[in-house]
């Protein structure tokens, strides 16, 4: 191949590479390293100092916040209340955007996210959030906010959507919703695709308060490469760009890790078993490294 042909080939490859980066900014091996922070609240009451931390990370007195209340059954009321809350904690501006899957990419909605430095996902039903946002330009814009240094935050359902493997709250085997998650069985816990801000773990919320141990134990045994991050109410984790997080709140965060578990198998009834599952119980101020899967001493 001549020198001139090699130059032309290199230019073509660079063009293809650039197109991939533009088309898929948040996915794949070409994704840029995020510069932003993630604040994930386990539901329940939101301590002012946790919400103020979101505003501070979004720029403090220069923070420009947007609330996305689509998980809520009372979207407008929730959006107005939480937007007012963020303004009261120091944000220079706080707005909200309400939409359906069909209207998500309206120019008016996309314009609302211009110059935004912080996004807050309200609680409710996480499946509503993924239904309305996955595959949209609006969600791509939220990824861009995060990758450029903004804050992505949420509570309850807004916490569940943060991981790529998202717990829906439904069971596939047990039909009795009045007596939920009473077993640790294979193929019982329903998951779908979340937003993937956290790719290396599974997020659960309201954890200690609602005794959700069975469902997360089931999932980490079935997905041993992904530790479970179980956040209790009134408690959050603040995820930094270096992939470490700090616990901030009134209760605890549990890390359930089956990465080195042995003898994983099921019996005739689908009951799961495993040896050597690791547990960390963290409190306010404790730190954990998502890359090394170790507590930071």
C-alpha cells in the first residue's frame, strides 16, 4: 500500500471513530470518562444536608437544577415541591420537565436542559422513568451533563434507575404481592435495563427499613460479577469521578458481594445456595471503591 493510500485510510478511520463518538456518547468502549458526581438516596426523608450536597456539587450558588418527576403518580406537585426545595438550599435556578415517551425529545424539553448542572429524579415507579427516557435524546443530554461535570441524583425510584441492571420491584415466581420476597430463589427477581450511570453494581433502596435482603441476595448470586449496593432510607451514597463513593446520611449502606462465592447452585425447588458471600455494613463517612470492590480505609 502506498503512503498516500495509507493517509487516506487513516482519515477514513478517524472519520468513522468520530461518528461513533457523536452517535453513542454514553455507551461502549469509546465512552469518555465521566467528570461528574452521582448522589443516590435510598428513599424516605431526604436530610437537608444530603440535598444541599447535591446543590454544592452542581455548582453551589451557580447550580442550575432540573427535576424529572416522571416516576411519581403526582408529577406536577412533586416537581414543584422538589424544585422549590432545591432553590431553598442554594441553587441559582431550579426547574422541572414533565413529558411522555412520545414528547420527551420535543425541542422545548431539550432546551430546558441547556446549561443545566444538576438533575434530580423523583421517587415513585422506576419503570415509568425507563419507559419514558430510554432511547431518547433527552436521556443522552442527561448523560452529557454527567460526562461534562454535572450531578445526577435521585431518590427511591430515582435511585433504582441508576444501575444498568435495574430492580423493578416485581417478582416472577411468587404471585402474592401481599407477602413479597419471602424466598431466595433463582429467576424470581425481575430486572430490566436501567440508565447505567452505575455499571459495576446493582442498586437497591429502602433497604433496611423494608427488609429487602432476600431480593438482593438472590440477584448477586445470579450476577456474582456485580456487588449489590443497598441504601437505606434517609441515607445516600455520593459517587465521585474516581469510582469511589462516600456514605452520607442517617442510616447505613450494605455491600453484598458474591464475586468470590463458591459452590453456587440451586436445589430442585430453585432455592439458591452459595458459600463465602462478603458483606460490608457502612455508616456515614465510610468510603468504598467500586473498581477494587474494597472498603477504603
